[in-house]
């Protein structure tokens, strides 16, 4: 049976316990960024209060302790994803991680190559590939997408096998729809034709906790701030032989082996990708976020999130005038919808008046919006710290907004 102490969890997240516009906050924007447990906040404060020192530099006590704690989080991250520590590179976010890979592959790409993305991608997994395509002559193409925004796995596998892309860059779950990509068959098809595979795990890393060894992708990116951790930190996983042969993206101190006035040699991965003073407090905060997630147990989180999502979807479907664009099965807990032809911003502003925080707009997925024939939508995204009461307030507030608009 599900033992999930939601009251305790709510108390761990201070931001959730406040009123907005005189109403209790109902935070339904975790796909944009998750809230942070007190332990993450405390870890960051403690670092600056008692432990502050730079890493990998000094031999003094504080520096050695900072380096040790910092590297321990790399180990924890590797464990979370079931990969090796030397396969984890710190970046400033999922966006920078994708840019790192795109730039690192550039020298290998030319007119004979194809880069394949999907129409579901966040702009962060589109624009870097457009630029690399312009710079190298490699062709950029997209997988076919059903009218309703779902990928037909079989059709996509056939397309991959026919096209034989040099690289497939695809999201684990759509940030706009919440739809989960059936990655395993797609990766198998890509591997059958020797394609590299990059998975954008910005939305999947928390809700789906992938075993990356089993998933068998070459690169995986995600952001700490969507996984209960601080902003300004991202994770790049690279299969070691792929990571180590990737060209460097930025350069300077720390990533070098020997520097002469005219040239330098670099350290092996992951060090060769980590130049300059890193986001030390961010890494430590992310470590606390992983500890929090590990303590909760992923199976319980997922079970709770799925039940909450079904409850919300069932209620939203019944509201007059609402169209839902999300797939209601295989979803990480995101509801993408519109009300008749009301502008999503208007409804989001009205909902905010009731303390309900939802996202509105194109969600950094303009090609998907074009595909669906929309200018924008509302998006309510759920996390395990949301409650059934949040759902009830959201739906009741939505009905009040609809009455106001009538
Ligand atoms: N990919 C997806 C699917 C996302 O949802 C996001 C964040 N909205 C990103 C990439 C970019 O992540 P970040 O802004 O943290 O770099």
C-alpha cells in the first residue's frame, strides 16, 4: 500500500506554505521549476556560512572539505542514474549541456550527415542543432508527429532506420504536453543504424528516474532546478568513450593538463569540460535534493503522482469549454489545455487571483504549437508535493474564472 506522508512533505517545502493574493498557494508550475525542500536551502546556507572555499585548488582544510563534498555529489548523481561518476559533467543547466554536446560534435559533422530531432522538443533542443546544422552543412530533420502531438513509435523507428541519422536528439517527456516518449524502441532503432542518441531529460529526470545504463543513450541532460535543487546547475551524462572524445566547448583554468604560451593539453573527461570556478553551493544543494528524493523512494513518488494526475485529468475533462491537448496515459503529470478561444494569459491571470499558479504561452515549444495549430495554451504541471485539495481548488477556481469571463 502507498505510504506517502503528504503532510510531512508539505512541511518540508516552505514556499508551498504561503498565501498568494489572499489565497493558499496552489503551485502547478513544477515543469518550469520545482520548489525546494528546506534541506536544500539549509545546505546552501551552511556552505556559505561555515564551509565556503574553492574546490580542486587549495590544500587547506576548508578547500579539501569542499572538494570532497562536491565530488561526493557527482557520485550520488551517477548512482541516481546508474552510471559512472566520470561520466557526469556539471553544466549550468540542461540548455548548456545540449550546447556542450552540439558544439563538441561539430568537427565530426558535414553535409553527408543528418541530425534528427522531434517536433515536440523544447527550443533548447532545437536551436543549438539548427546552428550546428548551419555551421557544418549537416541536414536537420524532424521525426513524424501524429496530429494530436503523440509520436507513433513504430513509424518513428522505421523513419530512423531509413534516415540513419548521425544523431537523434529527443526529449524523454514533452514539457508542454507531459507526454512520455517511448524511448527504448527509438534508441534501439537508432543504435541499429549506429546513430548517437541524446536524450533531453529536463522533464523526465525527476518523475521517471531513468536507469541510463539500461536506456542505452549516449548523452542525457537535465537541470537541477527541476529536480528540487537550485538553479544554475545542470547535469550532462555522456557514455565515457563518447564523452571523452567530444571536443571541448569552453576553455580556461582547471580543465587543462599542461599550459604553454602557445598551446595546452587537456585533462580527460569530465574535467576537460569543467573550466572556471564551478557552482559549488549549487552542486551541494543538488546533493541534498538527491538525498531527499532517495529517502522518499521513487516507486512511491511515481505511484502518488500518477494517482494525483488521473484525479486532476478526470476533473478537468468534465469542465465545460475545456480542450485538453495532453495524452492522458503515459504522462509525467502535466495538463496542457485551453478554454474555448480565451487567451491563455487572461485565464492564467485570473487563476493567479485565486492563488493558483499555472503557466501560459507557448512553453518554449513553438514548432509544437504550430503543429497543433495553437498560439498558446495553459499548462498545469503536478509534482508529488501537490495534493488532492490542490486539484479541487484548481478546478473550483477555474470554474469561477469561467463564470467571470461569461
Ligand atoms: N528541455 C526541456 C524539455 C525543458 O522543459 C527545459 C526547461 N523548461 C529545458 C530543456 C531547458 O532547461 P534549462 O532552462 O534548465 O536549461
